C-alpha cells in the first residue's frame, strides 16, 4: 500500500492541527495560572497553550498562523474586538483544552478556550450593556454572547476569561466552582505540563489524545503495522515549538516499554525514507531536517530548519493538501 503523500507535514504539523489552533511564536514562556487551570475539566485529552502577545514579532509565525488559524478562531478575534478588546494588546496567553465529556461511547470531546491578559472588564461589560446585550447565567457566572460567532465569554477575574459554547463552558465552570474535578487534580497532566511550559508553544496529550495524534500523523502508514496493538502501549505525549532561531519542533511520545518506542521509531523512519524517495525537493529537505529516534521508552521526533526553508514548506502543495 502506498504511504500517505502528506507524511512529512503530518509529522511536523498535524499534532497542532488536532486542535486546529496552531500558532508559532518567538521564545517566551506560555504559562497558565492557577485560576485558569481550575477552570479546565479533569479529563483533558489535549491542552495547547501559546504565547499570543509576542507572535507579531515573528513574520514566519504570522505566516503560519494565517495559514492554520481556522475560521472559528478568526471569528473569535473579531468577536473579541467587537467586545471592546484590542486582542493584540490585551491577550497575552491563549489556551485551548479539549476534554472528554464522559457521555456516550466516551469519544465525545468539547473544547474550552482560556485567555489571559489585562482586561478592562468594567469597560467591556459596559459596552455589552450599552448595546443591550444580556448575559446568560450559570449560577453567579455571567456569560456574554460574542457577536454572531455562537460563542460565549465569561470573566473569572480581570486577568482570565473563558470562552466557548454553552455546552463546553458549563463543565468548565462546574470545575472552577468546585462542583466537579478540575485539571488541578489530574496529576499526570499537571506533571507533564511542568516539563514543557517554559516554551512559547506547547501541548500535552493523554493516552487517547496521543493515540489519535499518532494515527493522524502516520496516515495510511498506520495500516502497514498492527497499530491497534501498538497504540495501547502509547501512554502520553507532548510537543513544543518555537521560532527563536529558525523553526524548532520537538515531539516526545511516552510508551510503555523500549520495544514499542523502537518499533514506532522504525515505522516513522521507514515512512520518511519512502517519502524521500518520491518527494519533491522541498519535501526531501523537510525530511532531512527531521530526526526520529527512541531512548528507552520515549519516542522523539525533532524538526529544525531555517525560516526561509520553512517558508518554502508553507508554500508547497504538500502543505496545502494537509491544511485544506
């Protein structure tokens, strides 16, 4: 069976596309405070956090953002602006948490967004009131509609706000108000976060998130091995990305044993060599800039290239196919 022609861009970008919120930034830590963490439900499948304020300092980051930012998030920026915010100045850190709802077959996932910064809450609420916009109430929490985006926003304090659909915000506010377990009680994810949150863009994924990401990353290559058996041995993962000196992407996948990590490494390397044999010059260059190996039970993928080389990759048909 022919491997996916999209292999290399999946390898370097699909983990960010799982949540469809990838924004690459210059080197500054993106951290979320305790109040924000308390508003994220316990059963987090993936958490991605970006340093939103400093992204305008990198033309390459802005180019990547323009190509990857989905319509919903573009609508968010517009809605925030209509709410009286200067998004570029007011928002410092932007986070998205995909969490399982625990209903049906367990595959249902909602997404809640967190924005941190310095918000003039009284002025923003005053603008809503002036327009005769009425909030929806969940206990003592006021949820304001964000224009025609269908999303709601609520302010936890002058530096933290939540946004998302009503269905997504309800469990988040339950967690924050102490009516349900929060991210703060998820020790595995909190510990994983502590290993990556010094980076400007980072993400942590639980076992289910890691399995989904790896299947998406491999594409058709997942059908060439007994992936359904291997995936049970994938425990968690994290990735970081920064544009400090060119483009630097690192993905770490924690597995249950050395054999699984080595097997996944071999599978990814074989797929990469297949693509290199039939790829374009840009694709071959991307493969040459990627290192795949394993140490003990950890699979590691790194991608390092210059800004100019990465710009060429963004212009390639391969990239266009992936983000279409």
